[in-house]
C-alpha cells in the first residue's frame, strides 16, 4: 500500500481515517484543501526544523496559519531553522507539501499548535502530493503523542 508509513500506525491504534485521493498535485495547503473539499483550516501543515545541536522538530499547525519559529525556539531552548527542501528530499526522502507527521515519529520531537484541535476533522499528508488522510484531530494528537504548544504568529 503506498501510504503504509502513515496508515500503519493509525490502523495499529484503531483510528478511523479516510484516504482522500485527488487528480492534481497539491503543493500548498490551499491547493490541498480545494482538491479534498475541506477548509484550509482543516489541513495540517507539517514543517520540519533543526536545532543548532542537530535535533529535528516537527511543527503541526493549521493550513491557514503561519509558524512563528521564535515560539518553537523558546520551547526547545535552542536556536533552530527550517530544514532546506533539498535536504528534506535528498537526505530524508520527503517532499515539501507531502510531509506527514508520521514520517517523523522517532526522528523528531513533534509539536502541535492547539488551534489544530479546533477542527474536529483534519487532513494530514499521506506522503503523496495527490492524496491526504482525514482523521479526528484528537486521534492525531494521541497517536503522535505530540506536545501541545503555541506555534503560530498572532498575525496569521
């Protein structure tokens, strides 16, 4: 199955989900929402950053919000920067726009902005630019064991 890396932990945890395929590539949260017939706020962006010490972090936030890296720095206590898309592709096999938080379990500390939980149902990436996976936001939090913290810009 092409989405095994994402669906396997959901199946093992007994989480109900729906794979939402679409014809066109979706590189942005706005495009993904349009193709999947959901609001942009239901799309969960997964942004990957690295600390000065080399530790990875994943920041999960609604598709209509903007990450404030300074807030993540404050939580981890170290300067950090987003990982370059080429590095994500070449060294981790990840494609920007198709990164699922499940790709980073065991490899990164995972943070979720509390506003993700404002939507009952959310869509995460399947790892494929042509499909998303819809599930309950609380189930996503529980299966990932993500840390809840404020990650977004107040201007987003």
